[in-house]
C-alpha cells in the first residue's frame, strides 16, 4: 500500500486530498492529512471582521467537515520532516512515514520579526491576519475617536497582497459611516515604489487611494517600531508616526520547514514553479502559500495550482512526465468600500489588465474597475469557498489564465 | 531592449538601463554602472554584496531580495542602505548586472 502524506489542512491541502481521493484506488493508496488544529478558517473573511461585517461564526468551521471519507485526519503538531528517511515526526512522538509528501503548511504572520511590534501589540498596534487580531481590532475601532491611522506592509511576499489596500478602502468607508472621517488621517506606507507590484493595477489602485484621501509613503522598509514615539522607523532612519498602526506583519512559512532545513530565507519551500516538485527531493511537493512561487500567496492561486498539481501527481506516480505547467494564475476581488469592488486576474507573465471576466465582453465582473457586481462576487465567494472549492468540486473557471476579454 | 556601450563593451540593457544578459557583466562594467548612480568608488563591502548577489543568481535564477541577502549573504539591511542609499535592492542589482528583484505579488 502506497502512502501519500499531506501536511496542512488549509485551502491547498484540503482541496488536494479531496481531488485526489476519488482518483487514487483505495486498495492501493492510503491518504493522510495532518494539521495542528481542528478549525478551518475562511481567511479572506478576516478583513471584514474589524468593521463588524463578519463575526467569528462566519469564518470558522471544523476541518473534519471538509475532509472527504477515506482520508485519515491526524491532528497534532509536526516536530520535524526527515525527507532523507521519508518520514515525519510529530511532537507527541508519533512517526508518519510516506512514499510521497505534499507540504501545504502555508505562510503565517510573524509580529516577532519586527522589533517593537509585540510590545505595542493590542494597544496602539493591531492586525487583521489572525482571528483574535481581527476581533481585537474590531473592538478598538468601535471606540476609536480618530487620529493618524497607518497601514503598513512590513515585508514581501505576504498573504493576500490586496488585503492592506482593501483594509484602507474599507476604513475610509467605515469612518465616513461613523461620521468621523474628517478626524482620521489615513497613511499607507509600503516598501515598494508603488502601491501594487504590477504597473497597470498600481496606477488604478494608486488613483483610488488618492481619491479617498489616503497619503502613500513609498519605499518605506520598516526596521523597527519605536513605541515611545509611536513611530515606524525605516532602515534609512525615516519615521512615520501613528496613533493607530495596522501593519501586515512579516509573513513566513511554518517553522517546521526551517527546522527541517527545507526552506529558503522565509521558510518557504523552493519548488519548480511549473509543477511544484521540490527542488531537493523527488518525492516531495509543496503547494499553496508554503511554496516559494513568484506569484501571489492567495487562496485563488492555491485553487488553480491544485488543479494542475492533481493532474501532474497522477501521472508522476505512474512514472510519466508531468505535462501541465502552472502559469501562476491569480484572481482576486478587491473590496473598495461603499458596496463596490474591483477584480484582478493575472499570472506570472501577464499583469492585471482591464476588461470583462469570466465571459469576454460580458462579465458579469469588470476587471480593474469599481462595480457593485464585483462586491457581490466577493461576498458570494464565501459560500463558494465552503461548498465548492474546499470540497474539490469544479468551479466553472479554467486553471489557466485567459487573455480573451482583457484590454491592453 | 537596446544595446549600450559601457566601458568599451556593447551590452544589452532594458528600458531602465538594467543589463539583461548577466554573462556580459564584468567588474570594469560594474565600476561604470556604479558611477552612473553616484557611487564613485566601489569598496570591498560593495564588492562583497555584488559578488554574493551574482553567485546566488547563478544558482537561483532570480535576484535576491534584501531579506535574502541579510539572512543568507551575511550583510545587514542597514549596511545595504548605507552602501546603496535610498533604493538598495534596485541599485545593487543594477551594479551587479542582474534584473531588479521581482516584487513578489
């Protein structure tokens, strides 16, 4: 009996086992998935919690609800991966051996990587990348009377690259609703030269920030937080002061990846960007945010990537060459406040462009423009996530990005 | 894409003047590129970063980020800002004859 071991039951890991189980003979293949917690979070929903749009119940479900029958679920902390011996050691002493390993342990917010972050956390510093963080921020905003709100990206890459923009747009909308927008100064500090990494989208999104009265501080790479001055301090000694700081913390892959000597400088696993095979071990793959792919760390990427991975894996175990090449396809709704949203669709080679999606010329979604339909797409996506995507069912969208419907 | 004569050698560069073929690079060219961005003398500390960047690129096929250099290359981020002021990631790769690091989305 062959053993497939998947580490991490988030978006990528869960979707992968659910897609593979019906296609691998149960008499020949045992599939095991491991996670340290019982709860699956709908992470895109964290963004809405600070503004009271979603609550805790909207974003969590038991992981076991989404793991198809015929798959073993192991809950526990992973101590060490030993790829030379094809086994994984658990913190409780269990040893799981495998023929093939799929690493899907994600990427995680690491406030400890920025000096001063933890000292001010929960007081003048808040974040929305964890459920407790998002809930504490909701509580803070409820009674906040205004001042300088600074949104800051501490390091690239990070999970959901549009989230800090969305947070800023929503904050502008929310403070208007509360009648205190005139008492709030909104600042967006980023280590990049622009507000987004791709030029056409950067122009559109930069324009939106300007329209909403947000001051952008570019080329600002944070070294530390000075909690006495309430200031972000950059490596080149510039300061941005704040009354309330909402940073995107440094994101890093799971610590076990670093401990096992399998990661890069941020504990992401180096893989072939077309087929996700580890560059160091020929029976190890890394999918989703855990991999070092040069594309967005996002659920949509994980989804498209898993489709490609599934087909390739089924060929690979038969000794056939992997045919499918992942193109880096990402597709993100960007909530922009006031019941509107934008949509971007792009890959390794093609930047986000304007146009209609998914049907060329028709839509219903409009790329790179604010429309109510895009907002409803975003809100409906939560249902799609729980009911279609995680369960490994087909979405009516091809994994490969299409140029049709896009305008240069 | 165009060709430019740098230190007497014809090299391929992109719109922003970044070299597009790392094999055309030489230390002589680096010295000229550095002067273009107001770094008059390349010190041993500059060379340490430049050489590490080129070695890492040869293996990885991508230009290292500041974090990668500070974690694996042994030169601190602060020092890189001193050596290549204001925009170290861009300036380092420019002098090393490598593409500028991709801001991962």
